[in-house]
C-alpha cells in the first residue's frame, strides 16, 4: 500500500532506487510492531485497561482519533481524568472487546462526550450524538 501511494505521488517507480524512502518505510514498520508488541488489553462491562492504565468507558468525556504514519490511534479520557491511548487496529481485532468499548463510546456520546470529526466519521460515532 505504501509503495503504491509513494509511486503515485512521485509519478513512477524511480524512487525505489533511492535507499532513503526504504529506510523510512522500515522505520515506520518497526515502530508499528514495537508499539503493539506488548500491548495488553482487558475490558469489562464498563471499563477498558490498556497496559497499566484504565478508563471507565461509560463515563468518557473526550474521544479523539488521530492518524500517524504507523496507523490510527484512539485517545480516550474519562470524567475522572484517566486517559488511555491505543492503536485502533488492536482493539478491533478482538470483536468482543471492541463491542464492549464501542458500547461505552456510544453511551458516553449520548451523555455529552466530545468527539473529534475523524472519530465521528471513521468509527461511525456521529449517529449517537443526535439520538435521544
């Protein structure tokens, strides 16, 4: 995917002879693997724990999704000020865990949590903001 995107941006495949883009692609791959290598996720009916940090998923006040070279990161903060940050692909891989978290996100939005436009559109949270 990255090779196609870079090739389209450069207008061809001549860039492949240059070692610098390959080094950058390799660094991005290493960062992605290292970041999620030891991520431990546990969720209950109303909580999510990422490594040693946890939040109350039914009392979230701020939901942000942002993208970086290595992927999409979800940042959540609850009303007590606790924060977690997790690569969204890691959450979505486990369907049961993602269902628990998503239900908490939907509930929190109905209760007035703020959500950035990227999260509202990409993980389809906008529909919960207007429902009663």
